[in-house]
């Protein structure tokens, strides 16, 4: 656990959240500042600063994330109409918490370009 990382503290249960999904590798919960009617964050319990910091050793974890996200989205009622999946990376990508995380956004039509 990174000492100052809020998502590491959430994964370690030092900061409580109402998880919508959790297993041994991931936890998913509602974003506290939602930008859509449904806004869920999916974080690996392992600290990885961002997608650029992944290595071949993370392949199984990344595959697990991508297989699990559709299940989380479906349980949130987003399967029929669809959703947007976002991974912000570093400052210019809009990353504000330096722990890899995925935003599941849905419940409304998403415009393009995003921002």
C-alpha cells in the first residue's frame, strides 16, 4: 500500500466505501463526484500508478479487470443502452488520483469529443 494513496487506503479497508463489486483483486464503488447518473470506479487492489506503469506481470490482472467490468456495468443496469469506459492517464489525460482506475459512465447519452 502506498502511504498517501487514497485508493490503496480504500482497497485496504482503511477508508470505507459502499462497494458495488469486490473480489480478491478489485473493488468497485460509486464515484463521490459523479459526472453521469451512473459513475462507478473500478480499482485494482494492487497499487499501479497508471496504465503506463503496467508490466507483462500485470496481464492477468488487466484481463480480469476487462472481463469483470461488463459484469459490473450489467449489474448497474447499463448493459442494454451501453456505457463509456474511461482510463485517465497522467495530468494531460485528466488523472487526479495516481492509482490505476477505470470509470464506468452511463445512464445518459455520452457526447463526443468528451472534453
